[in-house]
C-alpha cells in the first residue's frame, strides 16, 4: 500500500499482519534542482530591481513657452508642431519624464505658439502651467538649459526642474537663456555635446524637440552618447572613420 503525503515526500507504508503493527518509511525527495531555485531567486531579484527603478519619481522638465513675441509666425508654427512631437516621444518613452508646459499665458498672447487643434488642452501625462517657470518653482529647484552655459549636465537630478526654452530662433540670438538665468540667479547648464556627441563640430544650438528627446532617452536608461546620437539629425553626425580617424578640433 502506497500513500502520497505531499508532492515532495513519498510515504511507503508496509502493513504487516503480525501483531497488527503498521511500519511507515518516509523518504524525502527534493522538489526541484538547486540551480533552478537559484535562477528563480535571481530572476525575482531582477524584477524587483526593475520595478524599483520605475517606482522612482520621474525627472521634471519644463518647456518654457514665453518666447512667442521674439519669434516670427513661421517660427511659432514650428514650435507648435514640435510640442506635439515632444508630447508623443515622451509619452511613448520607456520611462517618461514629468513634462510641463509653462508660461501658457504668454503663449496665448502670441498666436500660433501652441498646437492649433486645441487637443493639447486635454492631453494626459503633461501638466499645463499658466505662469513662467521662475514664478512656479523656487529658484533653487530650477536649472536652465542653455547652449551658452559653461557647466555640462552630466546627471539628471530628481530634485531639479530642467527648463528648456520653447524658442525656434533661426536668427540665433546669442546667450538669450543664459542671460535670463543669470538675471534671476538661477543655475544654468548645457547638454554635454562637447563631451559625448559623436562629432566635435555638432552645433550646440538644438531645437526644443532634440533637447527633450535627449533628456527623455537618458531618463529611460540610455547613455548620453546613445541619446545624443539617436536624437541629432544625421546630417550633423559624421563618424571618426568617415573623417579618417581622430576628431578634429
């Protein structure tokens, strides 16, 4: 007679008629190989680590829309198109940024600065702010991103709000955002193009779309090198091999 007490232990019961005594012999058998157990724990730990990474609060990025009066109608229209693309890229990112549209009161006074269909007013996963960024957050939480800044941005800080100027400036007004940051005593940094771009001669002035695409990629786990290379127009990127070896200053 054989009795199964569990999936791991088989109890062999030998019944003997003599003296009415029943003898039980229990033999323990491992349910799975030790290696499989270790692999299961490793996979579980990896899942926990990945979940913890995504449970962290997202980095805040503000697209500052107070430059409409400085742009032509065509430039404002270009900004409106880029806002739509920025929203789509961030929403589809592996780990989206906490994205803000700031200075909407200014933008509303400059026709064409915002998407014309009005759907942006109902977009989820984005925060709409009437005030300018400097009016909405304490100065010590803000970091202006400017191509003219001296210090490179090398690591995203959860405690900071990174301001990207919503300006399409084909005439290139020098040090526009740097002066604004300096006047308010706000920290100012540049993207690390000199340090991590695939070519040294990449133009430091990028569109708002390119800047936020780079930030979004880094926030989702890409290196600066990967994020910059993926977000820059290919016409701006030339490999070292194509230039015959080392970068030229």
